C-alpha cells in the first residue's frame, strides 16, 4: 500500500514537472517569436536583417556568399567622439558613413536613391557604371579606381582609408577584403545577388539606409517599389492570354543557359502571368541544357526574352544559324536588355534591375500583354533588331 501511494506521488510529480517545462518552453517560444516580430524590419530579403535589441541597433549579415553558414552581427551607433571609440565593440559601424567604398554596380542605384553618392570615394572598374550622377563623379576624379571586382587594389584602398568597404564574394571570403580587415578597415559583405526573389533583392536598400542613417527614407523607397511591383503583378492577372516564353542562349561550349524554375527570373515570368516553358524545373540558378533539348521544347515559344549577351539577330545567326528556326525569331519577338547602355558601355539592366524590380516586371508585362499597360514605355528591354 505504501509503495503504491509513493508511486502515485512520484507519477504526479513527473506530470507536474512535465507541465511546468512545457509552460516555460511555450513562454520562451512565444517571447522569442514576439521579439522577432517586433524587432525585425525585413520582410522579403533572407540574407540580412535589421533588429533593435535592448536599445541597440544591429545589422545582421546572414548570407555573405554562397553556402556561407557564418552569421555576422554589426552594432550600429551614431557618430561618437574619438575618445569613445576605445570602448566600441568589435564589428561596430558608426553612422552616418561619410566616405565609403562600394564594389558592385548594383550598389550604385541604391546609394543614389538615398542621395548619398557623394559619400562614395572608391569603386572597381568604374567604366561599367551607367548612372549619370555617379558617372559624373567618376569622370571628375572624385571616385578612385580601386582595381577589379574580384581583384581589389589593397594599396589604393589603404591610402584612401574609407570608413567602410561594402564588398561581395562568390564562394568564400575575399582575400583582398580580408587584408583590409586585418589592417583595421571596416568591411561588410553585401549579398543582394544571392536573394531568390525580385523584392528580396530590392529590399537591400534598407541595408544602405542603416549605413547612411537614412532608414526612414529607405523604408519609404522600398515600400513604393513593393507597392508598384504588387500592383503590376495584379494587373498581369487581367491578361487574356499567357504567352509561352523562352529565355537564354548558347554562350559557350554548346551549352544553352536559361533560368531554372525556382530562380528569381522565373519568378518575374510567373508574376507577369506567363507560361515559362521551364517553370517546373528545380533549382534557383541556371539550367545548362543542350541545344537539342531547348529546341524541342522552345522552338514554338511565342516570345524569347533575354537571349544571353546577344544584341542583334545578326549576332545570333553568326553564332548559330539554327536560331532562325525558332518561331520567336521568325515573328520578330525577341527582346534583349543588352542594347540599353550608359555612355561608357555599362548595361543599364545589370546595374538598376536589382533595385527596380517593379520596372522589370512592367517591362515584361508590356512585352507580353501590351494592352495592360498602354502608356508605359520600356525601361530595360528593347526588341532585338
């Protein structure tokens, strides 16, 4: 009898402890979720976050390069006196940043939209910059040439002594950026190109909003872009037809590269309410296919969008005479972004499209269902001649 009573008491204790642990666990989960919802300011991008925690603003880089598992947190403070710097934590960025080096043409439009291009003091391979405002600064010698994107001149950068270098890398930490960090120059990786959705890429303007202490402006600009994009997506649903679409071309070794079904380019085509012939394929990047397989599936496609780097039908034929057999070629329905360039040769699409996905989507809708946007003029694309 005594043993039975003890067993009942022990069982009751176990149940009570289990219940208490469950309650505590639930509370922690709710608190964590509530904190994330309350503090995160990012809605589409996956590669970075902006959070407020105990009164401290943090810029969190979650994806610096492909397959990166490292998460780096930067503490953001308003400019402070030099004497206070001794107490500053590692990975501290003081804002607003007054002199900065950016390393990708996709960074330029975001900086310009925030009216901060005068803060740029260095850029690699400046000839590819199309934007007039930054182009003028380059031509006037106000922005130093710092080498190439994948081979920065660390000597010039050390002489420039920028407050911050915004870099990028493909699969591992960039050696030249690591050298700069060891020399005491603040470096932060921008992974906008890794985002898997058009709006995810565009939201990186908020990354620059933090750096230039212009978060409200960045939020407002992104909100306008997001609204325009979603409105365009909604208007695309009014289309009476869903044209079939082909993309890409053979650029080397007889391999035809075109967007995979889960890529951000395929997302544009989906949001434009089109029938992308490879929409059901897996992958977030490119497909590498044989000419024969693309020909079999795409020869009768209504429209051919972005045929690689080719700028004319003549160039296509010089590369491969069989391109002439495609229906889109015969119907003169090929559209390319490679013909719209800045005065020094940079392609506008490669610079601005990341920042303005709403205009890319409108371009595609105008190409495929022009009646839906009667007064709209193409920004990036042009009918191939």
